[in-house]
């Protein structure tokens, strides 16, 4: 293996047969290159779809209302169902062991002023758990707390874009915003992966906002995050249970799909997992196909190389070379070509993914990449294939009698 003369002979053979070497290595490099790029793009698709579900809590259940489509309980159809505080309390008390975080939200658009600047923004009344549910990141100050809720404080947490629009200079913490004629002190600023729309919102205590609405106990939406240890089926049953109980309380027909609407991320996640599984299968099938094509390609070329060197093998045997020495030489040359070509394929594949980066994000491909473990496994499989591809024809050639090998053309 470490015979210097043998290594010189191998590299001399490679140098004197450039075309043959290039053809041998091309299939290996191309196979690894396509394998890495395909799996990287598959990972990018997974990342894009996964991110779509993590902008808000992945285990989120959203509850809102519409008009009834079926007459029920002596009440006519086309009734507008309105959620209230006691509906939210019922949801919280329905099965506390399955609930992680929750908030009721009352949303309305209001004119907000600061100095000479003003604009219309969505004002959301919520509780402190909204921060977790919405996956918001504080950039300054704090979020709402229980004291704000109990005392119905005039405090506000503003999105990053609200700060940019209204409070252009200095820290906004402690500044007062005029919200529909009432002054609210800014206690925090948040960013949100949902983008500019979510960052143009202002959150205040729901108790304060309901008081501004003349003591109304109306709720626009109820957000619940279920126990993340629950299976998708358990989470779906939990969401169905909440919907059933709210329908019963508000006298909405169990068959009515419009009165009380429950959107459960567990259902969407199940569809997404199935979709990603199919993508993985397709990418895996194509990727394995490219590797198999590389294996077949190098096998065919090695058969050709051994056939081309039949007379050389006959000469070696005639001067006393052992069959094992001939097999070892050809296998070693095969592995050298495979390893060098493999490095080229891996390098080009990784470089291509790095250059792609997030340039294909508009096509739902985000941060395409392949783990080094998978790359190493593919690389080793090709090296082993190169060994086998070199061994089989070399072993057959080594069994030929010298006189027959010398006569071959």
C-alpha cells in the first residue's frame, strides 16, 4: 500500500492516460455533485415550510367566529357569534393539563399619534402570554405583565415598524402615544418574524382596551397552545373538544362549520409532515439514482480500463508478477481516481449550495444545505464501489494465462 514505486506507477498511469482518468472520475464527481445539490434543495424546501409554521407557535390553536349557517336551538341562522371573556375562561378551564399558554385578544384599528406623526394601526388587547404565542422578540424594554392586567394600566408594547414610523429619534421607552384620545406609555418594542405587517401592531392589556370600549367584554380571537408533548391526533381531538364545548355554550349546531371556527396547527402540521416525507422520498430516490449511475459508470469504465491493459497484465505475469500484486495495483489506482473525483464532486456541490444561499427563497427554498454525515456516507459508498469496480475485472484479468493476455488486442 505504501510502496513508493507503486505510487509512482499509479500516477504515471494516470498522467499518461488523461482522457481515461477524466472519464473515470467524471461519473463519480457528477454523481456526488447532483446528490449533494438535490439533497440540499430538499432541505431548503423543508426549511421554508417549517419556518412558515414557526412564525407563530407551532402548537397553536386559533379560535374565532363567523355567522351561523344552520338554525339551531330555536335560533335562526345567519347569527353573528361573538366571543366573550367567559368563553375564554371556559377554554382555559376545559382541560388545563393539555394547555401550555393562552390569551384572548380584542383587536381594533385606531389612530395613533406621537408629536406631529400619526397613523392608523391595529391595537391588540391581550395578556402577557401573547409574547410566547406570537414568537415575539423584545428589542427594548419589557412586555405586558400581570400587574398591567389587574390595574388596567395604560401601557403599550409596540412593533419595530411602529417605532420607525412614529418615534424616529431616541429610545421609545417611556414615551407616550395618543391612542384614540388616551395616552399610553411605551414599555417595550418587539420584532416579529412575520414581517412588517406583524411589526405594525401595538399590544395593550386587554382589560384596558375593553374598558376603553365602555366596559365591553368582547373578544375577537382566542389563542391556545397545546402541550407540545401531545401527538398530532391528541392535539386534533383537543381542538375538536374545545370547538364542541364552545358550540354548545353559544347554541351553534354541531354541524355548523361557520359559527365557531377552530384552526388547529396540528392538522396543518400533519399535512406538511406528509408532504415533506414525500419530498424526502422523491429527493432520496433521485439522489440514490445519481449515485447508482456513478457506480455503474465507474464500473463500466474500469472494465474497459482492465481490458485495455490486458497485454500489460500479460507482461507483468510473464516476468513473475503475482495475481494479488496485479489486482492490488488496479484497485489502488481505482480508489485514487474515485477519492480525487469524490473530493471534486463534494467541493463543487457544497460550493454550489453556498452560492445558492437564500437566492431561491421566493421559490420556497431557504438555506439549502446537506449534513456532513450524509456527504461522508455517500462519499464512502462511492469509494467502496470504486474498490469493487476495480476488483472484479482485475481479478478476472489476473486469472488469464500470460500467453493468452499477450495475444489479446
